[in-house]
C-alpha cells in the first residue's frame, strides 16, 4: 500500500523548499489516490513534466514512480499546458505540482522508472 497522495505531495514540496526551490499545488486532486504530475517551470518559456509511471512496473504497487511526459530537455510551456489539460479531462482527480527552477531540478532521482526494459 502506498502513502496517501496528500502526504506525499506535502513531503515533496517540503523537499523542494529545503533546496530553495519554490513550489505550489496548482491543482488539488484526490487526497488518497490521485495521480500526481510534476511540472518544473524553467522560467525561460520551457518546462519539464513528470507523471506517474505506467501500471505494472516492478515496485509500482508500493512506491510512486515517475516518467518524463515530454522531452528530457523540456518543451515550450504551451505544450505542457495542453498535455495537462488533456490529462485533466481523462482524470479529474489528478494533482499538479509546479516547481520553479531555472536549472530544471526535480529531485525525483531514485523515483524515475526505467521504462526501457
């Protein structure tokens, strides 16, 4: 069983704050099991976007895992916003957390899923 989504999001925002990265919940989803998307706004018109790893990956039942939803170097903000709008139509319970960091730090190391297998 995974930790509740609201608790995970609060802890993640705290982790970002400790590193000096501003972050906020842009969309509040289901407290218990909402999917979380993490947007890293690079403040140059481009953003990174991470979302839940596909179901069925090893360990995903117990641990949150993430995949890049867009190119690793980021894409224009408008593309990220369009992606998130599509996801919201599919899943009205999702969360969106936005961090602002010019270096594009996301602090998801260790949680990024290896989908190349």
